[in-house]
């Protein structure tokens, strides 16, 4: 065969191998983002599962604080039905605000603050909040790597061809930038 034919075959082979490598890399990154997202959802679910016990404990001491208790229940339900990072972030912000109101109420009840179950639930909730923060950070880092890769050459060519679209970051809602004001 002619030397030109070998050069063309080598170039085609390199393109095919590069394309396969880019595709596999994009699949791997996409799955990594999905895995990180599921960790956020796991931790949000863990927190949502703790909340009914916390609310029940507060109800026992502060039954007349029904509005704050109902706000927590409503925000928890909204978080359970939220789909996608921005909807989850918004619902999470509402739940954080409702929980902070409930915890302010708890401050007014010394017997509640001294209750062993309440303290244990608060410790669990605090640990879960830390886990959520770590999971969000890990998720956003994997989204950043994925989004950077699909916008960089040569992967961007294959990403566009195979339909790899940018993924959404888990962003705090606008209200999270300000300290919530609790008014009764």
C-alpha cells in the first residue's frame, strides 16, 4: 500500500480511538455527577425523616405553636416533591427557614431543650446538615469537572454529537444569602 493510505488509516484510527475515549470519559463523568446527586438526595431524605420526630417532640412541649409546626411539615412535603437541583435547593431553603423558626420556639422552652430525645434529634439534625453541605460541595465539584470537559476540545465535539448537555449546579436560593428574620 501507498504511504498516504497508511497515514490516512492512522489518522482515522486515532480519531476513532480519541472519540471512544472521549465518549467513555463523558459517560464516566456523567455517572459520577449522578452518584453525587444521589448522595445529596440521600442526606436530604435523612433530614426529612428526622423532622417528624423533632416536630412531635416540640409539639409535646409547645402545642400552641401550630403555625410554625405546620410550616415545617409543609416545607418538608415540598422538598419531598421537588425535582432537579434548583427545585430541591429552593425547597431546601424553605425547609431551613421553617426549621430555624421551630428552633427559635424551642429556645423558649427550657424543659424541651433539656429533653434527652430533643437533644439527640438536634445532634442528628446537625450531623445531617454537615453531611448535606459536604454532599453539595462534592456534587458541585463533579458538575464543574463535567461541564468544563464538555466545553473543552476535543471532548466538546463528541459531547455535542452524543447529546451531553451541561448539568445544573446545586445553588443556594436567593434568600440563603441573608439571615432569616423570625417574627411572631
